C-alpha cells in the first residue's frame, strides 16, 4: 500500500492515467485488508448480521473491476439490477468476497468466451434480496452438484484451485441468515454441441424493510 501511494505521488504530474490505475489498486488493497479482517472475525464467530449493505453497489464495483478481464477473454457482461433494491443484512467486504468467488469461477468456466449475467431483484413476501450470477460455461455434471460447497472440492486441475472459495462463501451467506444454491447444465453425451450449457448461482439475503432502512440512514448521518 505504501509503495502504491509513493508511485501515485511520482506520477501525479506526469501521468494521470497511471494515477487512475494506481488509485484503483490502492482501493483494492484496502478492500483486501478489510476482507482479511472480516475473515478473521468470521472465524471467531463474530456478529456480522448487524451491518447493512447496498448489494447493487457492491456488485457494480466488482463488475467494473472485472470488465477488462472479461473483455480480454471474449466474455460479455449483462447486468440487470432492480432499482431501489432494499439494503440487506450483511457485511459489504464479506459479500464482495462471496460475489468475487462466484464471478471468478464463472470467468474460469468460459474459456472460449460467453456471457456473464448478473441479476438482482427483491421478493417482498419473503423480505429477501435475490442475486443471480449466471455463466454460459461448460457446466457442472449433475452428480457433482451436491459437492460444490464442500471444503476442498474443485473441478479445476491440481494446483489451480483450493476448493475453499465456494465453501467459505456458503458458510458466510448462511451466517448472515441467507441461502445460496446452484443449478447447472452441461453437455450430455450424444447431444449436439449447440446445446446451451452453464451454471447459475442464486444467493438470497435478508432485506431490510423501508422503516429499518430509514432508521439505518438516520444512524449513519448521525454518526
């Protein structure tokens, strides 16, 4: 972080573009630091459900960061965020980690390009915010779907994945009072190569009603 800030000073008057990129790096370093602290808190069973987060904002920032990587891999990003989506009970840094794990897996699954679709919506009856992250990758075989959230389970080659990302994400979401599930379609033997394939992760998080949100906003302004 210190070296990044020093470089920003060096380029301040000569390269605005470099400063912009370094500012992005600086922000991610600080976010990473928060994630580490939250992971430590999580391992100590600290309470994170008292915090609130704007899911659309977290997802928007994540997709902005991922945009260039996806473009380089021939992956299009489609985002459909529900306007006025209620705040959810959950820590922003932890949710960023959860979404990042799923998006990273989706990008890895689309080696030949494809479409990454991210949708948010609100279900008033259940008081839940729903996030869907869908890829058009190779899919996960049906017999392996039940193992996806198990620690150390991975379909990647040896050395390319720890198998902990989704397990941690699952635990984090459940700890926040939410739920996460996965559906997938992969190419079946004897079927045409044009058959659609892909995987969808659906995350449900407890949402605040408007009265709670107003109280939370007043508390934030006061602070």
